[in-house]
């Protein structure tokens, strides 16, 4: 895919739930190789937007292209191409509780690479588990035997099982303590740079926004009202932006970023 062509392109998106209109003419471009942070107040439809892009929800109107493919065309083969090239970490990890971590990671491998020997699937699962920062012995543990932070990493390992170029993260640091959240942020940035990932990241965590996001998409008034680097978004005169990015927690996050600046992105996302 050309570096100038959006890896995700949304135009005129409309999502309704009965009388409630969540999105009304929403537009968004996500560039290859960037980490884009999606923020907005409660009810602005951040997860609804993600589910629409992934094909888990059918919008009422609008166009969605993912990896140059019309995601709303209804072609099963095209949908499988999108699925094969996207990894998703849902907020709760969405791990199968009756399967070990290794078996969870092997689920997409079994679906898309049925001809792989069991031994190779095992080795690939172990590789992904280590890539996500888990010890090798996590492979044979059940999700219930892991801490919250380890379950997040196990979910991330499964999301990376098929080496997707596009990764979706829904509140990845929710429920983690500050040290665990910072470590997870660092892991995401490291993986993004090492693997050339594009990351669509929904978060309320200001520290995450300041630490690793190349651009911020702000959902308000049923649309994306801004999509720009954080320094630009902070200057916009919108009530929610002013309240969110200029409160005491935002100041603390800025100070933390300035004292420990992240390395510059290596992609075309600048």
C-alpha cells in the first residue's frame, strides 16, 4: 500500500440506535505506520466506530475502506482478507477462559493456517507470547491464573498471531496500575516500530496519548472534530478539548512526557 494512501478511510459514517444518532457524517483517515489515539466523552461512539470499521456492526450510512478494500461491499472473501490482516485487543482481553494462553493464541492460526503442523503452531504461539512480554511458562496457564496486566499481554499475543499490519486496541491500559500501564505503552510503541504496525487505539488514558500517539482523533458532536498531532489538538477552542487537555491530569501527563520523551516515530505518520 502506498504510504500516502490511508490504511483506513471513513467517509460520511452514520450510526443510529433507535432515536439516538451516535455518528452523523463522520470522516476519518488513518495513515499507514502511525499510532492514532481515538478519544471522546462517554457516548461519542469510540467503540462503535471501531466495530463499524471491523465489520462487527453495520452502519446506517457511509463508506469504509480498510487496506484499500470496501469493507461494506459484503464480499465474504474480501472480509476474510481484512480479518486476516487485522488484530484486535478488546478491553477485557476476550480470551477463552477454558483454553490455555497458548491455545488462545493458536485459535487464529488454526482458522487461517489449518495445514500447519501442531508443533509449528505451538512454536509460533510461544514466539507471540514472548513478543508480548510474557514469560514462556504463561503458555500453559489459564487466563484465570494470570494478573490483569498479563491477560492484556496474552490478548495482545493473540492479536499478533497472524502478523497483521493493522492493530486495534480498545482501552488497552484500563484497569492497570500506572507502572503496568506505562510498561504496556512502551511495549506497544516498541512493537509498532519493530513490526511496522498501524495502531488504532481507543483510550481515556492521557499518559498513553502523550507517551506514544502520533495523532489524536477527537470524537464530539457526532463527528471527528479534530485529527492532528497532540500539540495541535491542545490549541483548539472546543469546550471538551479544553476541559480534557488542560486539566490537572493533562498537565501531569505532559510533564511526564517532557521528562521522558518518546523516540520519534519511524514511519510516514509524522
